[in-house]
C-alpha cells in the first residue's frame, strides 16, 4: 500500500530537468533558437540539395554529380575560385594598409570615424546598383573613361575591360576593401605598444619588428580575414551577372542558367552545382575556424 502511494506521488511530481540543462539553461535559451535556425535554413536545405542532385524521374543517379567534371563546370569553379582569391588578396593588402595608417597616432583627427563610416556603407553596397555605378564611371563610355581618353589615356585600347575578369576584380575590391577595414581594426588595435618598445630597445627597426613580431601576431587574423573575404566574393551573383551579362562563367551564374535558362531547365543540375559550392564553402569555413582558434590563442596572451 505504501509502495503504491509512493509510486503515485512520484508519478504526480513534475519531472526534473536534466542536470546539464539546469546548469546551462541560459545558453540553451539563447543559443537554441540559433541552432534551430541553422537546422531549418542551412542543414535541411543542404540535405534537400543532396537528395535532389542524386535523383531524377527514374530514381537514384550519379549523372548530375558526374557532370561537375565537365569542362564548362570546371572552368566556372576555377573562375569563381580565382576571382574570389585575387579579390580577397587585394582587399586584404589594401584594406589592411588603410586600417594600419588610419590607426597611427599621427593620423588626422576624425579620419577613423570617416573611414569606418564609409566602410560600413561600402561593404554592403553591391548587386545591380554597384554594377551600374561602375558602368557609368569606367564603362566603355563611362565618365572617367571618356575623360582619360580626352587626355590621351585609352583604357580599353590598353587591354583593360570592365566586363572581363580584371573589371570584376576592380568592382569586387570596392566592397572587399571596406569589409577588410572593418574586420582587421580590432586585431591591429590589439597590438600592444610595449611590444614595439621592447623590440626597439633591443635594436630592432620597423621592418624587423613587423617581420618577427607584428606580422606573426596578426597572421591568424589576416588569414581569417582572407577566408572571410573569399567566401564573400565566392557567393556573389547579382554584381557579376549585371556587369558581364553572364559572359564569364561563374558558379552562381551557371546555377541561374540551369534553373531559369530558356534552353534547358534542370533543377537537379543546379542542385549539384550548389552542392559543389557548399563543399567549397565548407572547406573555407573549416579553415576559417582553425585559423580563428589560433587567433584567439594569440589574443588571449
């Protein structure tokens, strides 16, 4: 009788939360919605793309995965990777230099506020408006092109073309450099003055300090910024499409062609291409995570 009453009381008692949930309820409360967002809008669509790229109306197939090895597709991936890597390198070097000179004590007052405000706007200015702005400025009949030609400088006669790979790199640099400035400012500010003073007291010049102290400390942050810029450029679609009308093979443009093209409509081919992009981005994110972990170790010292 007593045992039955005890069991009945235990059954009516509200279940206690697991110990780990009681200890970390705050983290679960705030991180849980983010993890749910990742599951619904990232993982499930990726699994859907995988299933779609491996099937057709006849069942399972590897046809669309095998088509990723076609010369046109390989060229599109190569162009996208080269364009992303070069534009990221340009943004890394120029943006890093601008951020460094902007943060020097001798920099004019108000320069930092001006540059960071412009960078916050320019880093998000892309797509068709950016392409139109460059066409109006540096197109074959653009304002700057016509002005330079009037003083004897023929850009297009010298081999430059806004509608080729060099033009895309120039356009991408417009939003890559400001993004680099925003990302690298905290890392440069983390360089302690005592480190430079200690190096100078030991007889090290500016070049020696940067070679043996400054750049090694900034290297993880620079690599992290490079990977971030690479991913930013790799996924861009509207800007290159509006600028080149799809004449340069890039993976996002190839996906658009097979999904909404007038000649052929192959959602499975688009899913396979998107899966290839996800594969490249996974590699980028893994490298970014590894480098960011090393950067955090430096900043914690």
